[in-house]
C-alpha cells in the first residue's frame, strides 16, 4: 500500500511538472518571446527513416529467402497444390500493398521533414480518394475471400466413403494413434476408462473396439484418401503436417477431422530431397505446455501393398493383457463398459463407409 502511494505521488508530480513546462511555453508563445528550436535532430531522424527502410527491408528479404526452404517444404498431397496457389495469390496481393505503403511511409517521412517556412497543406477530406481506397480493397478482399472460401470448402468437404480412417489424440505431451482394425470401425471409447494401460479409454464391451489397434507411428497408403479424426485429451493442440499442407486443431471435447490424399511415399520424398533420413512428421502447432516442443509423431507414407502388410501385422488391443486387465478393473470402478458404455459414445462409431481399396482384400480374409 505504501509503495502504491509513493508511486501515485511520483506520477502526480511528473504530471504537475509536465503541465508547468507546457504553461511556460504557452506563456512564451503568447508574449511573443518564443523561438522554435529545430536542431539537427530533425534532419538526422529524417535520414534514419531512409536508412531503416533500406537496411530493415534488406534484412527482411534476406531472412525470408534464407529460410524459404524451411517454410515451404515440397507438397505431398493433392489438395496441397490448391492451398499453395491460394496462399501465394494472397501473399502476392498483400505483399505488393505492404511494400508500397511501407515505402511511402518512410520516403514521405524523409521528404516532408521540417523546413522553415513550409506549412503542411490541409484538407478535411476528399470524396474521390475515399471512394477509391474503399472500393478497390473491398473488391480485392472480397475476391480473395471468395476464392479462399471455395478452395477451403472443397478441401474440408466430407471424406470419400472408402477413405482409410485413423484417429489421432493429442495429450500433454505426445500423440496417440488408433486404427479401426479389420472391421473398419473405430470402437467406442470413454474418457472415464482412461488409465496408464488404456490410454485411449477403450470400452471393450463394444465389439468394434476389440480389433482396434494403437500404433507408435502413423502409416498411410500413397494415392489413397486418408481421414484423420482428431481429439484432445487435455488442452488445445493442433495437428500440423507441413508436407501435406494439413493443419487442424485438436480440441478437448470437440472431435475435429481432416482428410487428404498423400502423393509421395516416404522413400520417394527421401529420394527427391536427397536425404535418406527424411521422415514426414506430425507436429503439435499450438503451444500446449512445457513439453510442446517434443510433441511430434512420425508419419510413414507406404506403397498400398506395404501399408496392407503393416496393417495386418498390428496386434489388436484385445491381445494386450495389461489393457484388458485395466479395462476390467476400471469398468468395475466406474460401472462403465457393461453392455454399452453409459458415457458419451464419442464420435468414433460413425464409420459405415466402404472398406478402403487397399484393405478390401485384407478385410475379406
Ligand atoms: Cu500440443
């Protein structure tokens, strides 16, 4: 309280001094004894404006060019090209406007620096200019938004019925992955059944759950639509897969989704980049806590045959003894998982689509 009072007194003193100073100048002006002092600082600042524009501008373009490869990795999905086109159209339009207005800002600051005897031209408004700078940006923005809306609607439309489905769940601090197993149906999960062995909260009283499997990395087949269902177990995360131009939030309590078609296998991308260690990655793109930086997951794009082989080799959760034991115990404790979970049947059982082409042979076995 004392320090607050002292601070308040100091602030008030400063205000009083400021007012006294102002009063002194005003008195001088009215008495006619005031001479305006324009030192060299005005000229120095005017020149610094130009220096800042040139040096700052050059540094900006240098850093942009230097990191361009990191910001713009090669595209490995079909919709990625439409997104890329939209992005660069928008960047070009706003980039031109940005460079033009910023250049004028600095050049005019230099050009119209103080000069004795020169007065600024004053006009209250100009209808013609107002109309021009309202209508042109309005038309440009509206066309950008319309084109963007069309592209986005197409990209985020419903996934094809035979898409490969998998579920990714974000948690502090890693990603968990679940596949539907041979029945192509993700089983019911319930967050109240979650524990150390049953990280997804599988409700194994649901038959569709029994053949689901969890994986430590994402596998998807090349050239085939993939629907990723996204959930979060705790806070806001984001699924970000730069090469596929995919980003979607993982929101607790609100399942989201994104579908895409990968166009290059991991091996093909390795050859293209000349980097035998390259891996696609799914990174969290939403600062979600202290372990955020480490929250990434490897994605493998396989040839369809390799994908089927990998899929078939994954052990279903029903073969996981720890998980089964944990489910039994948790369902006893919570009263859940006895002939249909009474908890929310989360949006997991809605796949009634067709079996994905690469897996069709597998499913009929
Ligand atoms: Cu995260």
